């Protein structure tokens, strides 16, 4: 190998090293419309969490059905299956495996799930109107996040069929249905708060950072 060839190869090697190690520009921030919608959604979820105890007290009068997790019994867990109440979509920390698209889509699917459940239950029991209105507004803000972030994927849970109405045979089933729905909604709202806080400051991975 002559000297000129060796020098040329060395220059190519050094250039490749510099390209790989060059600092990458700052990751783009979420659009302002996305951050604003996320903040409004978070404020509304906080309101729902504050209102849930009062809604539960006003609608669930059967003794032993409280929001205290320590009072949950095996029978109530069996009633979840018996009444056909689906589990909420799982929300995870953002990562390459759990993308912003997946997170926002699952937020939407969860909101639609509980909006649907409360719609069925409100036909048998009063006192759920305001909560349903808050969920409707929450879905509006999540949809704005979806548009601002150009999220295109849809969760397969979004249009799942609800069989709750056909299984509410009496007042006890209605009471248990409301209790379980409000309990699960509270848990989902806690997950929503954590996710909304995380994605409000989310920085997507820039090209060249792999």
C-alpha cells in the first residue's frame, strides 16, 4: 500500500468517526397545541379524580361497596368477568417499544371505554351525568393531542363491544357495575396523570442518535 493510499484511507476513517461522534441538534419540542391540549387534559383528569368519591357516594348505596381497595373481595373480582367489564388499555412509559402514537391512542381508547360503560349504567341509575360530560371533554382534548402530534394509529381496544347492558339483571348488578367502573376509572385516571406529565415534556429521538 503506497503512502497516498494510506493517507486517503486514514482521512476517510477519521471523517467517519467525526460524523458518528458529532453532536446532534436538540430534539424538537412537542407542538404548542399538543402541550396545551395535554395540560388541559391533565387538569380535567385531576378534576375527575377529585369528583369520583362524591359520585361514588351518591350512586353506590349497597353496603360494603367502597372505594377503599382493602375492601375488595374475590367475589367482586369475579363480578368483573360476570358483567363483562373490560380492562382499561395499559399505559406505559414512553420508549421505542411504547411510542407516542400508542400512548395517545390508548388514552383515547380508555376514555371511550369508560364513556361507554357510564352510558350503559346511566340508563339504569342517575348521578353519572356530570362525570360523563367530563369524560366527553377529556376525549376532546385527547383528540386534539392526537391531531397535533399527527398520531395515526388506532388501538384495537377502541371499538370493543360492551355486553354490560345485557348482564344488568337487577339493582345489585347495577350497583356492582357502577362501583367497579368507578374504581377502574380512578386507577386509569392515575395512569393518565403520569402519562400526561411525561408526554408534555417528551422529546422524540432525533435522527442519528441510535
